[in-house]
C-alpha cells in the first residue's frame, strides 16, 4: 500500500480569466474545483494507476468536509483527522495569468490531533510505503517529516520525502527510500545554481552522502534525473506535448514512480514511467485521467 500524509491539504479553485485589473471587479470565464495538496495528488494518481492507497492528513470546517467528499468521489480511501478549529485552506489558481496563485494559510494542528496521526501511522507495516510531501505548517516543528521518517524506519516502512528547505534537509539522515526535489529545490539545499546534468548529479550525490538512498530530480520540460542507491545515474526526457497546467505533475511523477517500482522493482523502468505520467498530467487540465494513461 502507498500511504500519503498531507499536513495542509486544500480545495483548489482554478479560475480562467483573460486579465486582472487591480482595484476593480474581475469576472472569470470558467471555474473548476479540485482536491489539493501534494500527498492528496499522489494518492489520487496512485489510485488511478491501480494501486492500493490511503490518504492521511488534517481537515477542518466546511471546506474540509468538501475536500473529504472530493477525495472519496475519486475512489481514494482516506482517514483524514478533523480538527476542532480553523478551516481547510482554499487556493485560488489562475493559470491563464502566467500561473498566478493565491494560497490560503490553513488551520493550526494541535498536539492531540497530531498524536492521532502518529497512531494511524503506527498501523503501517512492511511492505507499505509512506509519502511525506508538501510544506510543514507553522503549527508543527520543522523536523516533523524527519521524526515521522525515523518512526517509519523502526517499523520497516519505506518513506518518500517530497518537500524543500530545512524539512528536506533534516529528513535526509533518516535514510528515506526516495527524495524528489526539483532542480531549484536541490540547488537551494546546497546554495548552488545547477546548470548542467553533471551539476545535478553531483548535488544529488551530496544528498546521498547525507542519507538519501535514491534521488529523483524533476526538471520540468527537461525531464528528470535519477541517482540510484547503487550510484548509477539515469536521465529521461519528456514526451512532446503542449503544457496546459503544471500543477500536480511532480506529484504524478512520485505516484507513478512508486507504482512502477512496487510492480517491477526496477528503478530505471520506474523513472521512465514516472516521467511519462508527469507529462500526461502537465498536458491535461488536472491530474492525468485513466483514459490519458492507457
């Protein structure tokens, strides 16, 4: 099973607007609502790829109720913890205006609710895999992912970490099975500008030296590079297409990589499949549909 944790999920409202006039009333020509949050996206895509998945995390208020309904409508099993205060965040995205986004803050997570999440995680067992992705909200410590990864390691459960900055850095020495930074995130980790494939591989090797086992670096239109635990590095190019919406492409990459790895135990095959599925999402209005993937 592929379980996911989304500490601060969202309801994403995607608006189509030809222009934005500041200080005036603006009218969208179309709007769509989707469940949001990196881990939520991973679970939805994993389910579409035929994997058993479980979405965990925190919701609050009427928007949290709406999010739960949208996730269930996708056929995804969830066990979200309902917080007593606050509101699941709403993110407004306007792709037609150069990818403009306004993301809400989300609710605070209290100690009792976090302890409930730990109890849920304690039920995972080998060969389950756990994906920790997205930013850690201010109400939780920056080492939350590191703490969870260490707990999972004690149970023999492999972890995947997809975040940036201190949260990623602190999780490295817990030896996650996979980390998936993009090029900018990997470079920021070591205060470097990564201009070439060689630069990326060298920086990924530093992450391995600090504990990461496999490093999957997404490169947008340039595809992805995988540095395997064995030390071998492979690059995969994108399939041609027209970019529609890049939101969720990285999450689709993670879901597809794990789905293929669980099926074949072949990392190179997992890389190729992950890039193909990420492209399918990037060329779709939202996460790639089953029809697109077949």
